């Protein structure tokens, strides 16, 4: 009996110590008393990182610098009030493995400068973020940045929403308070678990940064599917999120811009579309790179349709055909060469909307 009491006492003490440790961790690292919500969005702020990109693409100086300012933004601006175009998207917008000064935002800004206009472009991309996260940016991030009042908010979208499941519980955009959601929203431990889980699924879906030798892949021109109606539930929910983004941008005082994204899951050749022979499954339907082309173009079609419906500027980079293997270091992420091409193409489209005549 005494042994059992001793064991129970030791167990109780250990549980108490564990609970105390968790509470201390949550108080210091959680968001329970913080009006800002950057932790929920997995955003670094006031940080400088160095990465070795020598295994991803050729660069004479492969140790690159990646910087986010005190508000979690990338760019050459000295204060948020200077920003004219705020760019929003996932990892292909963030470009964590492209050095400061060489992202497509930097190139876009440089193109305006060459034309005599001071148009400041800032980068609010977040690795892995879809349009659901973009919506949360307005509630949990942008409104807390002092002086932020861009004329335009550019959404570089499509790739991450391709994988977003219809009926996803995170698409319950009109949220009511409950204890479970409060814990998930504010808990540092839950944030860590969610980050690890997101990294795992990103790897499973081949969305992580990795060097690809496109010549070593097996390519095909034959699709697995001949009908893509199974995409409709996801496309409908995607359209809903785009409409919300258009409305939120205008409420923020900015004109929205929607831009579709190119990828290297497929290539446009003289003989037609060829895609990676083995890709995966989509709602139980097996697809390859040729299917991906037809599917992502349907998603891009929704982006264009909502843009027309809401009076939003639309730039179809996903439909641009002159992309090359050297523009990408993996299926979705671009080399500095590719980023430069994106910046120039965007400028050629946006100069018609944003006058290049200086301030």
C-alpha cells in the first residue's frame, strides 16, 4: 500500500510539473495576451537568414541572405507607408531561397524604376499559405502593420489551392468563439504541432524545396483522365475565397490583382502538352502531369472568372508558354532566372494599369 501511495505521489508531482511547464511555455510563447497574430500564420519577423543554394541552382555566390522586417515583410521599403504594391501568396511568392534583391518583387520594382516611376513592391508571401491563409492575413496581420496602405494587393495564387480539400474545416470562415478554436488559435504547442504536420504533408505532396533534374523525369503526353468534373466542389470553394479576398482588399483601400502561377509539372512543346508521368491522386482520381495541366488551367479559369465578376485585374502567368527547365529548381519554385522573368512579365502587364510617370 505504501509503495502504491509513493508511486501515485511521484506521478502527481510529475504531472503537476508538466502542467506548470506547459503553462509557462504558453504564457511566454503563446498568443493568449497578444493582439497580433503572426504566430498563427507562421511568419518570421525582424529576422535575417542565410541559406546555401548550391544544391538547388547555379549561383556564383551560393550563400544567400533572406530578410524579413519587424512587420514580417520582405522588400527594400524603409517603412510600411511607402508600399504601393503588397504581394500575397505562398512559397512561390515568399521565395525563401532567392536572395534579397533578386525576387520577382525586386525585379518588378526595378522595372518601374527604369521607366521613371517609384513603385515600391513588398513581399508578404508565406510558405505553404493558400487563399484561406490570405484571408486570415487581413484579420491577423495587415491591420496591425502601422501605416500600411498599399494602392494594390497582388495575389499570386493557384498552386497551393490546387491541393486544398473541399469541405476543409478551415474554410469555415465565419467563426464563432469556442474553447477548442481558442486553444488552436493561441496555443504555442498547437502551433508547433500544426507546423510539423504542415511540413509533413508538404513533403508528401512534393511542395517542399528540392532540386529537380527534369531531364531525368519520365514525361508523357497521355492524360489519365478524360473528365475533370470531380474538381467542382473545390473550385466552387476556391471561387468563394477569391471573392472574399477581392472584397477585403477594397475594404483595406487597395485594388486587388489576381495572378495565376506557372509550374513545371508540365511543359508546352511543339507537339503538345507533356507532363510528369507519375503525380498522385486527387479526390481518389489518379492524375499525371498532363492531367495537372488541364486541372490547374481549370482552377486558373476560376481565378479569371472571379476577377471579371469582381472587376479585378487578372494576369495569366500560368498561361504563358515560354517557361524553361532552367526557370525552376523544382516543380513549383523558381530560380533567380525564373523570378526575373516573372517580374518582367508582371511589369509588362501592370504598366498598363499603373502609370510609369513618377510620383
